[in-house]
């Protein structure tokens, strides 16, 4: 592990990058890596739990939400690259070979493709529920919803084991997580937010991301990979969102 860590955080003077990129000097990337590293080593987090909470937009997803590229792990990287490098490091804790770890994302996407017909059938059978969920999401001001066993999220507020908390994000940090959290005693989800989370459970959606153009309904995810449905009132697929590099899609109906 130490050798892997040193490999990524080589002495900066050896790099040829002269551009002062976002947050290069603050070492938020190093702090975040060490924080997640401690979870898998000191706290002995199981591989199942790590993968569950590292899904896109879950509590250990380190991808910047607003920035497409940042300085991280010794160079300028895209959000997806950061997730891959972190996964490569943590997979060693679980005695997963480099080859096996590298093939996991493709295995996940292959499984998603094999399940595409059944997922399309599920949406068509529950189309009214999906449309009702899309309608309430459109009217809501929140952008991120997450509903997993024991963990829920609305934007930056989390609910875990009946306790509300959020990350204390350092000023100028592009990462959505940090090494410190704060318990919230006076803030909780509204009735409308609770309704959305309940509807998500009914249609087997673990995360929802609302953009300026539409709504992503995610059924499952692995590191930065995910699959699900996309809702668009304009009937167009969204291709310019840096959080989603669309590899393949099919038109199910006019809106999905």
C-alpha cells in the first residue's frame, strides 16, 4: 500500500506541469485519500460496504460535482480518473489483483447491458410512477437524492441510522467529502423530500441527479460507472454533463 501511495504522490518538482490548477497546493486530494484509506484499514471496512458507499453520489464518492477537471493525484485529472485511481489503491486492501480490479468496471457495464431488456420492461410497467417521480423532482429545488439501505441523502444533507449529518467541506475544496463531519440536530428532510425518497424506493432507484436539461435515475453504480434511466421533457439525450459520459442508450419512449 505504501508503495502504491508513494507512486501517485511523487515529488512535485519532477512534474512538467507549470499551470497552477484548481486547489493544487491545498492537498485536498491527499487528505481525502488518507481518510478513505483509514476506513479500509483501521476500521476494517468490508469490500461489500466499501463498494456500496462508493457508488456514484453515495457518501464516499470523491468525484467533484461542479468541476470537470482538477489537480489530483499528481496531475490534472477528470472526475472519472480520480475514482479509478482511488479504486486501484483500495482494491489492494482486499487482495484483489491489479488485473481483476481493472476489469471490474467493464464487468459491471457488461452486466448492465445484459439487464437492459428487463430494465426497460420494468420502466414500462411502472411508467406512471416514474412520471410522477419526475414531475415532483422537476418542481423541487434539490439536485441530488440518494436512497440506500441505512443511508439517505438530499444534496449535502445525509441521514444515516436515523441521524442527520453533513461533511464540513474546507473552503475552496472541490471534493464533496472531507475528513470531518457534523451532526445536524435541527435540520431534517422535509415532507416533500421524504416523499421523493419513498417514491425512489418503489421504483428501485438508488440515486437521482437533476440537471438543467433533465433527470438521471440511477439503478446501480460502480466507482464512476452507473446505469439507469434518463428523463427529458425536451425528448433529447444529454451529452454535455461531465458527470456522465454516455456510452450507450436507447429511446424507451418520448420522455425516457
